[in-house]
């Protein structure tokens, strides 16, 4: 243990007494234990164990970070936005069973991530976990590659979620003004306006962000009922056979089963991003306990809301042909119009979805900036000295927030020239996320199955699944991750053009190649990664 203490002290980090190394034995309830940035004694010990100093303020508690994650996941809202893809490939029955499959698979993935977040509650998330759990000769390379995948996934996610909200605004204008013809440059300008509001909230209103997120959680639940009640009450209802038996294979695939797998992307998208809590760990009180609990709570709550809303909208479809042919670009807007028989009513319902999608973008930017900052802190990206800085008075990674903002603005410019090119770039989100989930999960499973008393003496956190349930959940998580990632590369139709082709496989491969080349050229020399050598020296 002495060599680990020496290395930590060389980083200027205080090391707790050797007699109290477990998570469970540290008081996390005593107010006097809070440090200058709001951390408890447990938080400080966990940071020190991995050689990190507390630089960000710990302002989030359970309910505020729950609002953050629930709104970012935007499960029932996301189902509306991505409804068309799953309806064309699977139909009503495919959406129902695809949602159940994605919900169970996501629970396995999130439980695996939650266990590692409890072990290592650091903002770097996946790449930190890989650096500790991977075999020695591969750990640095895999950690670096995972870091880049996660950074790029969140940057693409920021652009895609905000642009979705901007597109819904254009859809509402089309709904209310028959003569309006939406253009790409107008969508980009709306996107810019949303981004500037999001940046304002993440900087000037950052001290109130926990309270804002708690209010968004209330809006997330109240908005659900504000749409569910009029939809179910006013819309004509279909039969149970229409919902639970009817499959659609509009993509022209060789079988309904293959079409269903292609269409599960809708439900996969609805649960994407639960690792956001991990990247906010260094701003959460008692992170090793709160983060995993919030991740599971958010997935359970959003799953219930999402499944209920999916059943409601499938029973209240009305004219399917009109919904699919709507000039708004979003079938759910036409469904709202048919249900209420009022443009005003449909506009109000759509506005709720749009506002919640915009609220999700607030959390996405916060998460993306913390992930970039954490990776820069370990010298993983160019200009790490600047991007790894924290503004002293605000305790915010302002340079990282600025880079996230510029990245989104530049990506949106691509949309003016070609929406297909823009969609191709942001489509890598699903594959990049699931790759970053699968690598640490596989490393954890490997250690569990090997179970060497010396090499696999894991520093467990307070939230753990145990030696029996843990491996089963890890295997299920890996199977689901591979399936979700594989079918995220497929286009929506069997016959493709340059416009309808899914280019995410090419972009994802390019990201992998970039991270490998960048590692060889720069990363292996400059990437300092978390303090892991003494922790895992016996592996």
C-alpha cells in the first residue's frame, strides 16, 4: 500500500489512513465532513483513492440528478420523435415487443454500469473503469480508445438531440401555417438559438442547475399526463389485435423477424444516455451510492412512462396513412391533430414534447462537457492544458463547455449543405455509446469469471450485484449491447440510395481508426490516465 500512497502524494492528493479503505466505513451523512467543494468524507476518499482532486462543486442530490437523468433519457418523449423508424420496421406489435426487449436489455446494461460507477465514481466514467479493469498490456490503449468513443458519442448526441427539438419547432410551424415550407438553413438557425439558451443555462445559471433539473423532473411527469389524458380520452381507439398482433415490414426485408430487429432502434434510442449520471459523479453528494441508485431509478421510471405512452399512442393512431404522410415530418403531430381535432390543441401537446426535448439538451451539454473535461484532465485530447482547466470562482469547466458549443454549431452548418451528411455524422451515437458500455462490462465479467484471489481483488463500491447475479447481468448486457450496436448500422429499407443509406458503420469505423492512430502518434506518450499502476499492479 505504501507505493500507492507515494504515487498519490506525487499528484498532490491527500491519502486516507490505511485502516479505513472501504467505501462502507466512511461517514457520508455528517455535514462537517463536507469539503470546500461540498464533498463528503466518502467522496473525498474515493477521489483520493484514484488520485484525483475535488475541483467541481458537488451541488446535486438524489432528486436533482434524477431529474437530470430522466429528462436526458426522455424516454416517452423520444418514442414520439423516433416513432417512424420503428413503425415502418415492426409496426405496432414490433414496437411493443421491441420496447420490452430494449427495456430489459437496458436494465442489464445500466446495472453493469451502475456497479462500476459505485466502484469508481469519477467523471471519466467508462474509460476510467477500463483503465482499472483491463489486462495490464491492453489497459492504456483500451482506456484511451474508450475515452475517445465516449467523447465523440456525447458530442454527436448533443447535436442530434438539440436538432431534434429544432425540427419539432419547424413541424409546429408547418402544422399552423399551410404555406410554410421548412428549409435546412432555417432549421439550423433555430438550432443555434436553442444552443445559446442551453449554454446560458449551463454557465450563467449553473449554480441553479440542480433546482432546474428537479423542476424538469416534475415537468417530465406532469407533461406525460398532460399528453396521455387528452390523447386517450379524445382519440378514436383501435383494437387489441391491431396493437399486439399487427406487424409491418415496410422496409422490404426478407422476414418480419429481421424487420423487427432493424426497428428496435426506436426503443434503443429511447433508453440511450443513462451513463450521464456517471459523468456528473464529481458534482454529486455521496456519488458512489447516489449515482447507481439514480441510474436504476431513472430507467425504471422512464420505462414505465415510456411503455404506457407507447401503448396509448398505438391504440390512438387514427389514420395511419395520414400520420405517415404528414407534412410536419413527425407522425405524432398528426396523431395529436386527429385526436384533438384542433390545431391549437395539437400545438400545445407538441410544444410539451419539444420543451422536454430541449430540456434534455441541457443535460446532454453538461454531460458532454464534463466527459471532455475529464479526458483532458488525463491529457487524452489536444489542448488538454486548456480543456482540463476549471474556472476557480464558478467551479465550471468553461473551456470544455465552449468546445462543446463550437462543435455543435459547426456540425449544424453541415446540415445546410446536406441533411444526409449531418445525419450520417450524428448517427454514430448509438454505436459509440454501446461500444463504450461493452468494453468495461466485458473487462468486469472477465475478472469475475477468472476470480483470481490476487489479480481480481476488486475494490467494490457500496452498490454491487454479487457473485451470482453479477455475471448473469453482465452477460445479458453484452448480448444486448452487441445486438443494439449491430442493428444500429442497418438502413431503414432494404433498397437504399445515397440519401437513405445508414453511414454510421463507416463513421464509427473512422472513429475507431482515428483513436488508434491518435494513440500511436500522441496518446501512448502523453495520455497519463488515472492512477492505476499500484491499484492493479498484480494483474
